[in-house]
C-alpha cells in the first residue's frame, strides 16, 4: 500500500537545464543499474528533480518511448516519499536521471520494482555518506 502524502509530480520536479544535465554526466555523480533502468544522481542546489531518458536507438517509435517515460514518472511519483523525506531532513537535494536500458517494452510492475530498488540504493548511499562524514 502506498502512502498518500504528497504524491504529485510537478513541473518543477523535472530537470530541463542542459547545464545541470551535463554536470550530472561528467563528474562526481553516482549511479546504479537495476534492470531495466540505470540511475545517475548528484547533489543539486535546487529542489530535488528528475530526468527520464529512453534511447531513440532502442525504441524507434515515439509512442513507445513516451509510454516508457510515463511508466517511469508514475512509478517515481508513487514511490518518491521516503527519499524526499530523508533529503528534507538532511537539508539536501538531488538531481536524478532515470535511463531506460532494456530493448523490450516493460510492464508497470517491473518498472516500479526497479524504481523502488533504486530509491532504496540511493537512500543507503546517503546513509553511508553521512556515516563517513561523522
């Protein structure tokens, strides 16, 4: 069962700046892969935001790419609560990129379980980082 606290996905939660995207993929960012997704994330000065990417090389038709992006955004929207509350408590924010790496159309259940695992990994990384700093 999902917690119903703040399960919206506003425009401000999307990364649109090329500068931010470039900085995410060049240095000091962390990443994990949980098939069929890869996540890249980095600390960020603005409120936590995400980027969703599906390669044109893997899915030629825009309808398929858009469908996958909708599935990823919806899974994130429903499961972002624990990550956002942890970040809020620590007064931090992240820029997160979800990259779809499979060549097959996924089910929502597959995408959601992958997103859940990734968010858990990010939370674990944040906890490890805090223990290192202490």
